[in-house]
């Protein structure tokens, strides 16, 4: 693993870094992993949830499956509001495209994986700019305006926007991936637990409906009985394996 690779510098902020997990073969496509944590916590070293005890780690297993993995750190909402986080993920995509040859991977082939807040950022980056060939989103937020308590300034979504969601409807709409769906969007695989008590499953259901209506290939995969972060999920290994299978299929 190459740890702490600097991919961007924003004046007045900490250096932005990613970790690279490299497979044995050159020319591999890339999985860009975007961590969760409500945009306000979490690090690029955390896969989180029910995967915390996996050895090798999930990111190492993706590399063992033949992908380069870039786990990206980004500015959290306490450091800067939206759209800073989107800019950071887009900068990471640009760095991967530019520097793949130096590290032996193919930066023109990128699939973004994201969990929760990371799924929001992966989807938003894929829908608003080039370079991402597909998205795997786990229990993501795709419509900020439809999340509970939009008048509360202390929700994760309000902290991301820097104001209560209901008070900035245009900004909330701009920050919602569901509002950027278009016919040329890349394929999506969306997962969500049916018992998610933090992010309603309707977030993924409605995102899948919007993608389908635009003619975008999408798989919606509900996980029966699972809460957020796959708590109480019957088989997280199966979710991981199916996500990896989807990623393999992007270029076959």
C-alpha cells in the first residue's frame, strides 16, 4: 500500500491525501473508494460497519481481485461546506487519470464505490463530471431535501450545506445526485437495508427510479432486515462479492 499520497492542495486547508492499494498486474482498472461518516467524520482508512474485523481488509481484497484501489480522504463538513467535498472527489478522479501510468494502473477506467455520505459523493461526482465509469452505492443519500428534519440546523445534511436544508432549497437541490440524473450517466448498483434507521431506503429506491426513467442501467438491491452500515445484515460477504462482480462486469 502507498499511504498518504497527496492528490491536491487547497489553500488554507490540510493536504488532501489518498491511499493506494495496488494489484500484482499492471494496467488494472481502479476502484475509487469514498468513505462514509455523515460528511462530518470518518477517514479513508475505514471501510466501516460490519467489515471492521475483516483480514485482509475489504480494500486489500479488492486489490487482490485485480483492481487498483484509491481510498480518498476529503474535507469534512466541519472544515468546509458543500461543494468542497465534491471538488475533492473530482480532484481525486483527475489525479488518478493523470498519474495512473506512474503507478501501473489504468486511470481511464474508474468505478466509484461509496458508503452512506460516500455514496452521495460518488454518485454526485459521477453525474456531474467525467471519468467515472460506474457507481456502487451502499445506503446512500441521494436527495437531501427528502431527508428527515430539514429545518434542523444540526442534521448531517444541514451541516454539509452550512444551513438548515429547508432554508437553502436551491443549494440542497444542487447537492442532490437525484437532481443530476441524465441519459448519459454511467451504470449504478444501489444497495440499501430495508431496516435502515438512519438513511431511509426510499433514498435508494427513488434514485433507482430516476436512473431507470432516464434510461440509465441500474441495479437496486435491497438487503432484507439490514440497518445502516449493514448492521443485522444476513450476509455482508454476499453484498461485497456482488458489488465486486458488478465492478468486474463494467468492462466485460
